[in-house]
């Protein structure tokens, strides 16, 4: 199981920008596209000075793990309803 230390920050940012619904839809329906997005993020992160312990790197890792995506989607839905 991956670290979930960024989940609250991600959820808060998505709620502030009113993107929670869109992100939930993408996480549930993007399928194999999530892996491509993850690989692209991991490829570009060093160009922007992001390290392996950064929030974006954690997000990219989460995209590659189907179970982790489901857990984060559930977390987002719970946060949205509170």
C-alpha cells in the first residue's frame, strides 16, 4: 500500500478548484490511459526539479496502481460529501 500523506492536500485542492467530479470520473474511467499519464508525469518530473518524495511523484505512482486509484476515488467521494 502506498503512502497517503498527500491525499488530503489533493482532495482540498480539487475541491477548491471544483474539479473533484471530473477527477473522479477520469480515475474511474481512464483505464490504461492512467498508466500512460503516470509514465509521462514521471518522465517530466525531473525537468521541473521534482524529487521522488514529491506530491506529483506520489500522484503518478498512485495512477499506476488500480487498487490505490479506487481507494483514492472513494476518499475523494467521501470528502466531497462532507
